């Protein structure tokens, strides 16, 4: 009588979260001032992302590095701190990008920083958009200005952005209330994407358009 050999049980693969390194989360504040409500908003979003996921986070402030790169016309002419900021942006698993509203758009230095980002470095990258302004009438900056900017990079802008007006702050501290709840909702919508690895791998065809 022949017997069928018993095969060893396959090893149990670790779960996606167990096998993955910490997500690199980079915040970019386009504010031209320190202290800044925009920077405070970005920092709070980073903190809450870290409450849900294992992350390594950093915050890039245009107000700090802007004077060093404002006059540069090519990437080769950038000072080391600006090149380091670009490397962080281009290798992040998640970007949290925010700016104050200025002349109905993002600040010039915020745009100048992203002008140096390699065109295909952000393909498939999750980006959570944020903005601050003097009143609620500026909230559409997220849809009319920021989302098209990151659409150019073929980034994966997350479903909900976060807008905060002056009344949502006590000084430079975000108040509890509707904006705080919107951060939670934005992260609730984003977590299914982030918990499966964050950045999507693009096809060669899309990334070389």
C-alpha cells in the first residue's frame, strides 16, 4: 500500500502591517511665517496619523528653508537644506501638503519648492491636502488649486482635504470642533489606502507619459 507523504504546513505569512516598515510621512507647510497656523494644522495632522499607524514623520517649513532657495533657478543651484527637503518629499510614503491662501492660491514659495520636484517622483503617492485662510470662503483652494497641482504629478490625492479658518484656532492651537472632526474623517477615509502600503506602484506606461 502506498501512502501519500505529508507535506509540511506552509509558513504563516506575517500580516501586511507586521511585515511593513514604518511609513515615512512628510508634512510640507507653505506658510511664510513662524509661528504659523498652517504649520500648526499640518503638525496636528501628522500627530493624528501617528496615532493610527507606525510612522516616521518630518515637517518641512517653507518659512525656514525658503530664503535659501528662493533665488535658485535649477535644482543644481539649490542649497543642501532644500535638496534634503526634496529628497524627503520624493521618498515619502505619504505627503501632508498645506498652504495658507494667498491671492486665491498657494504661496509662491510653496509652488517654487514643488517646481523642483522630479516630474514622476510622486506618481501614485498618497497626498493629504490642507489649507488655512481668513474665512470659509477660501475653502475651495483645496479643490481648485491644490488638487490640480498634485494631479500634474499623477499623485493620489486623498478623498478629503482639511481646511481651517482663523476662527478654528486659539492663537496657533487648533480648537476642538468641526475642523478637528474633519481631520478625523479625512484620516478615516485615508486609512484603508495607507494601511495597505501607502504608495501605489505605477505602471511604466503611466509614469513615462
